[in-house]
C-alpha cells in the first residue's frame, strides 16, 4: 500500500516523527511537504494531497495541521475526498468501517505520536463494511 503524508507548519514535527517511525519498519511514506517549520497555508497542502489521492498516486493520505481541523475542512472541499480526523481509537475504526476515509487527519499540537501511530494501525486493520455505508458515500460523490 502506498501512503502519502503532508502537513502544514503546525504538523511538521509530527510528520517528521511519523516518517522516522515507519522508516524503522522499512515503510517509506511519500512526503508531499511542507519541508520546514516556516509558515504555510493548510489549504495549499490539502490541495496537493487531494490531487495525489484523486490521481491514484497513493492509496491513502495522512494530513496534519495544528488541530487537524483546518486541513480536514480544506480537504473535504475536494469532490471524491473523504478526510476524517481520527480523534479517538473508536473513530479510527469507524472512519474505515463506515466512511472508507481516503485521507486520515491528525493534530500535530493536540495528539501524541503514540496516539497517532495507534490510530493509524487500527484504521489500517479495519475493513470498510460497504452496504448502506457504500450507498451513503456514493450519494456524496454524485
Ligand atoms: C496554523 O497555525 C494552524 O492554524 C493550523 O495548523 C491548523 O491548526 C488550523 O486548523
């Protein structure tokens, strides 16, 4: 599975720590930026990630800003994107089972590395349930 990651300056540190964490397991995340702590605008980062996902360059995106809120709002403006802020372990499971999120979102200033790694793990191990949930997703993209 190909996973892309991107963050604004509020999520830069968490992005770097996630990359290091997965590198140790031999998993390379495709880093779409930002590449320093200099201030950037999260809608620009979200747009870059959404383009990547919608062109099927990656199977899943990870987006990070300070809270996860701004960058998820921006990503969800793009048709075909289902960006979910994984603010708890239960939500990490449900974001896959019910919403089949194609971008998962975290807060670099509100969540710890351990919490985020745990939620990514739960999300990846969960399965989309389809059925009525598939019908609802379809309605959003019509
Ligand atoms: C940037 O300072 C901050 O506003 C941004 O990272 C995010 O938290 C917005 O929702």
